[in-house]
């Protein structure tokens, strides 16, 4: 009877792969503007892309070495004048700020259950356990975000 050795992935390699996947997903969510503290903005498609251009060196004007003896030098002063006009303002009440969406326990719970079920379909042994945990965490976050967006509408 032959006994074949099972090759298993080292737990640290599985943890490293999971970490890279999690950081990649969080980065993609941040770039897409899905995270609440992300500062991503959508630029218009027709906006020109700034390119750093090297300006040519200015050509120096010829220097006059001998000043005319008969003409006195004049100093020219430039002043910028700004005229402000103010229209009378009507007193109006500022609109109330929009309510901040609260965390949703139901959204987190449903998302965690669905994510855990999907994660449980991946791998076997300890990999399945890690995938289930990661799926539950990711599903809870996604469910919470979906519930927050539905509250704002």
C-alpha cells in the first residue's frame, strides 16, 4: 500500500496571501471612493492632464552701460485698485445639515452571514476557516455600507 505525502501550504504563506488580498481590496475601495474617509474625486474626462514643461530660459535684455546725461530717470509706480460693491443681503436661514448615516446592525449581520457562506465555499481545512472569517468580515462591511447608502436616499 502506497502512502503519498500531502503537501500543505504553510500558515504564514496563507496569512500573507490573505493580507495582500485584503490590502488590495481596501486600496481599490479607497480609489473608487467607497470608503467614508477616502479623498478620491472623479476628474472630468475632458480635463487636460497637467504636464510639467520646462520653460526656456529668458533672454536677457541688453544692458545699457551709459545713462543719457540729459534725461533724468523717472520712477513709474503701478497701483492696483479694486472696487468692491456689496449688495444688501437678505437674512435667510441656512439649510439644516443632512443627517449622517448610522451603522446598521441588520446590514452588517446579513452581509456577514452572506460573506461567511461564500467564504466557506473556498478551500479546505484551515484555508476554509480563514476564507469564512475573511468573507464574514468583508460581507459585514459591505452590508453596512449598502445599508448606509439606502438610509441616505
